C-alpha cells in the first residue's frame, strides 16, 4: 500500500500523477489540515507531525510513503528515513528543468517560507541555477485558498495576482510551483499572469521516481485500486477535491 501525506489537500496533486502510473495500487492518504499550513511552522513541529503521521500510515499497512509536501520533505524526510524501516519519497524543487526551459533567463519560484529557507532548496538552486536569475516569492494565501476549495474566481484571482505580479514584472517566463497545493491554482496563475508562462510541477518526476523504487524493491502489488482518506481536521474539502480529481484523471 502506498501512503501519502501532506499538510492538507495539496498532496492530492501528487497522488494524481502517481495514479496515472500506478492505477491498480492501494492508497492511503493523510491530510494534516488541522495544522495547515506548515510553511510558518518550526522544523521541530513539522518533524513531530511527520513522525506521528508516518507511524499511523505504517500501522494501516503502508509499505512505502510519499511525503507529498515540499516543506515537510525539507524539514523531516532525513529523520523519517533514519527512524522507520521503509522507503520515503520526497518532493524535489523543480529548479533544474525550469532553468533549462526559460527563454528570458529568469525563473520564478513560488513556495512557502519553509521551503525557500530550507537547505535542500538552497542547494538545488545553487547547483542548477547558476546561469539564470531566480526570483522567489511566497504564495501568500495560496494554501488557504486550496484548503477552502476556492480554486478560481475573483477571490482566487485577487490573492494569486499579488504573488504572481512580482515574478512577471521581473521577467520570469517559467515558474516553479514549489508547493503541492499550487498546481490546483494553475489555471488561475496562468490567467492572472497576463502573458504566456510555463508552470513547472515536480509531481510527475516524483511519481516516476516512486515507480522506479517500487519496481526495485518489489513493492508493486496490483491488488486493484482503493483509496482511504484520513484527516486531522474537517475532511469536507479534501473529499470534494478528491472526488473531482478522480473523475478527471
């Protein structure tokens, strides 16, 4: 069984890509929406939550876990790998493909505060973005929009535009979506950008890596699809976004 967790519903954007490659697997998803967003939480708090959620998922039968949250990956995945006897797959900031695709030489990075200050992101940026200009911005209010199920319309556009505008004005033609919630706002991001912009989501690469690890470890079961959803708070939006997503994959 594949376990997936995030601070909220954002990890479903990662599940979407995994499902496309592994449609006959069993899944269990945990949304820690009672503590969402993680972006401003301490590393210690996030690690404690990641540890507790991972223990729960393993107890439910997960034999591999996807940390479908950039902030939790940066804060906790090393500890999780040291403490638990199963494989953990984390998120990788997609700076490399963005740097390769930009035509203007300017790459925008939208992420949480926790991701932008994490050594994992900083190391990736320094390694792959030496020949381009990186413009960073926190997606202020993005996570809250998704957690409330507001993915489009005037309210979403007003909030998204405030964080997108500085990137566009700096010349970015490629934007890294550095939080798993952000792909759910992709259409609103494109609309408010006001010009053609390529959005880079790391979820497809994460799904491919998961498949490779599962093949290597003999963890592909093909038992028939199932999904169990859990949350630490109200599950209404989680269930609604999941139901809409599963009908469109």
